[in-house]
C-alpha cells in the first residue's frame, strides 16, 4: 500500500490509522463549505464510531444516537418524491459492467419495493416541512446512462494516484474538482433534456483512477483519495449538493440536486490493480465492527488482522473479469443509500440536521446493526464478509441505518438508529366480564417506531405524536388521543389521552374491539380482539308507528312509549349500528397473486356490504395497476386506488373467511414486486327496514414473496 502511505503495508497502514483514531478528534459527517462549495459530506471513517461522534476523546461506541438537537426550525423543504438517475461518467471504459449491474439493480429494486415500512428508507418519512407531508419513502429509478464525454483537463492534484499496471490498462486517469463536476452535470442535463427541480436526483459516478476534490487537492486537499494520515482526515467517501443558478434559498425549477459518488470502494479482490491498490476500504464502511463489544472488536477477524468490508453481492469467484471483485459495488451502493436519505431530508442543505451540521444518516454513522444474515468471515478470493441488513427484491444489501427523531423525545422504544420502521398495534383483551363492568384496554403494548416528531403550524415547528383510536364494537363513539409522554397528554387516562382507555358495555354479547394506530408519518395499522360480555342482549329495534294506527309493546293503544293515552309523540327508535371486524389472513404475495387475498371477518347481525382491497396510488402506477380512486379515506391518508372488490351478505351474525380474487392483469403485476402493503376496507350496513346504519372497518398488512 505504498501509494497510500510510503513504506507501510496495507495491514500496517490500517493498524496505524486505527491506533491514531483513539486520540483523533471527531471529524464528523457534516454540512460544510470547502473552497466555496457547500456540501453534505461523508468523510472517511476517522472515528469508527456508530452514531454521533466520540465520547470524550476516546474511540468508543455510544449505545444510541444522542445529538444535542436535530431540527428543521424554518420548515425548509424535504423531497416528497425522488426520481433518481444514475450517470456513469466513464469515457475510458473503466467502470466494470458487473459493478454497474449491482448498483443499477439496487436502485431498481428499491424503486419496485417502495413505500413499505420494513426497509431503512421508511425511516425518512417522519421528516417533513411546512407542508406537513412526509419525506419520500424510497425512490423511483428513472434509469442509468454511461456518459462518454471526455474528461476536462485535471483541475486538481490527486494525492494518491493509482499505480500503473500496463497489462490491465490500469493508470491514474484524472482529478476533477466539484466545480468541474457541476459544470459537466449541468451541461449533461441540458443536452439530454432531463428534468431539473426538487424531486429529481442525479448520482454521478466515476471509476477507479478518477479522484474528486473539493479544492486543489494535493497532500492537504479535501479529496476522495488519501495518502498520509494528515490528508486522510480531509478525505471523503461521497457528498451531495445542489446546482442552484437562481440562488433561491429553497431551490426552484432550475435547481439540480446531485450526489457525487467517486470510486471509494478500494480494490480488495481486484487483481487488475497493483498490489498497493488492492486495499480494503474500511474508511467508507464499518468493516464489520461489533458495537456491542467492550472494547470494540472486529467481528470474526483473527487478532491483528485489519477489519474487512462486507459484500453481500459478491458472486462466486471468479468474477466476469477473472478475479473476485464484483462485491466492491456494495460499498458504492451504501454510499448512494446514505446520500439518498440525506438528500431527501436535507436537499438544499438547510433542512434536517443537528447543531453541528450532521444529517440524517450521519447521526448513525457506521451503525449497521442488526444484521439479517450472512457472515463477517472472510470469503475466499474477495477477502470480504457478506453480512446484510436489508432485502430489496431478491437481493441483499448492507446499508447504514437512519436516525429516528423519536429517540430524542420519548423513552420507549427510544431506538436512535433504525434499519426500518415497525408499526405493530397491540392490546390484550380482558377476560369475560358482566354488562356494566368497567374494563381497560392498554394500547401501550404497541410497538411504534415513529411515535414522536415535528409538525408545522403556521410555519412554526410544534410537537407531533402518534395517535390511538379505539372502536369498541358496540356502536359507541370512537375515542382518539395520544399516549403518555406527549405534552398534550400529561394526565393519564383523561382526554386527549387514549393509548389506554376504560369502557363499559351495557349489554351482553361478543364485541370486536379495534385499535387503530397512526404514526407521525401517517402510516396506519390496526388490530382487533374480541371481548365477551355476559348480560342481557341489546334491545331489538323499535319500529316507528303512525299515531293511532297501533301500539308498541307495553304501551296503551293509540299511544307511544312515554306518552299519555291518545298522545301523538313519535316512538323512540333504537337501532344499534352493526358490529364488524376484518383482518387479512394472507401473508404470501405469491399466493395472493395466484389465488386471491384471504380475509377473515366477523359481524354481530345480518348485514350487507362489500370488501375493497386498496394499494397506494404511487405503487399502483409503478406496477401498472389501474383502479378507481378510493374515496372516504381518513384525512391526511396517502392516495389509494381500489384494485379488487367482493360482496358480503349475511343472514345472521357470525364469523368466517373468504377469498377476494384479482383480475388476471393485476395478478400478473403483483408478481413483479417482492413486498407490498395492502389495505382492506369492509363497509357494511344492517338489515333494519327503517334507518339502517353502517360500519366501516379498515385494516392493513404487508405481503411478501
């Protein structure tokens, strides 16, 4: 590794770096300005910490992200949509095709799977702006393009150029400044008629041999390459910024948002490179550190061996070029994922960040836990592990986690760095009770990741919390409110607190109790349980009679209950609303596409109505599924379309299951996605001949292959 540090081998160099890190001040990943360029920077890992900087001056892992502040005080824009283009600037044909396949496949898979809760991009939806609309979950991949426009004359000095290997045509190519990057990208977008404006994001990728610097480079430059410990502290893995011709503070239709992704994946396993350049780029990935160990240890690594990167997409050796380097693209994928989340939540570098300029993923720097599979043990040939913590499509990925704002506000769950979002409402039904007894329902059992954030009232930030809504199944008014911990809910059990509630049933029967939880990003989920009440049944409906035409039970002929004989008061009519519940039984998307959606329902009387299966409109558009817009959805809900219906008619109360089929076209489209959240809506009315009443039940579930 002499091209990196003279007279130091790779292992020695990394050991020297790690030793130096125990006393180095935190460099941090920050919104900063270098040589007149304002960027959101991902510096090389001069800390090797998980999430928020060094504790004191020692190199330790903190348990969770604890920034002093994380805010968007002016409500500056976030991205509500994100159309992504990947542009490989590669006139020398150096960017390997298998690397591009891994990267493009990742962007495609994220786009197909979009708008689900289980992946890391869902964490971004808690962040908003003065519109109070959530930041985009995931992205829409608009395609990739290899740009063969020749590079301009080098505008900087590469501090660590590649060593030439003539047999493989390996050499140092050039050094580009950010000014050159911006000029080229602006010309590229214009020449191809591509869209500008917030909502469109361009990732510009350059191959090995091309250094990128924010200044003039050299031994003390801020560059993607480094050679000495001194300029290592100034080096970076990637960054994002905006080309903003109008200088509008919040951007406008001429703004071009971009992420600069230079080749910072190292060269382990790439036998085309010289021995000095076949290093493991732990400076741009955590290298399999175990944050739970004290002191920090490298996972599975023998004593004295430097940490290794994780490459879940490494193919069986050899790779197409005869070596073992396909998995290097996994490090680039992680840089894109990090920049995507930071661009979505801080596109103009004036939105969500802490007081030190750290952005969303910066608070969780190097925090990849928990992993979902793979091993950190070295794979023969690549020299890397294959741990992963995300699944998109049929592929696995190792991505940095994202910061959860709720960790600053509430104690539980209080997890600062999340690989995805959980929204699991839960309560335990009481044992059978008698009519008139008071029973409690405790929704605080629920697991809600995004349970505290910020909303804007007249442009001013205000607290925002998850809400709990209870339907007791007896026709009484629903109860909605917050959980203890919200400032508006300081006295437990009193309105507007509703995470836990008391209720009393005046009549016997089986009642389906439903808890509906809405998190701060507007995601909705529900759970239902049945409670048995022992007591007299509810009274039958009383039919109104025309004055003088007859009598009702217990009344004088020609009168009505509560009136004197011969009176003309209209009888009281008691018509209970139907009690209904529904749940999605299916969990396999493959089975649903083939046979239909299996649902379970229960009703307390004779009813007639329909089931509707809904999916988000943006997902339907991406999959090419058509349907009528869903009407009557709760305020603030994301647009949905109806993709299937089924009629429900019963002659009495009871419970059963049915299968809702899909059209052949819709079934075919469902096969194209690996994971999908569907909403089931049941709308029924009872069989009362006069003044029939209706009930609507909404529930949701995530289906996967």
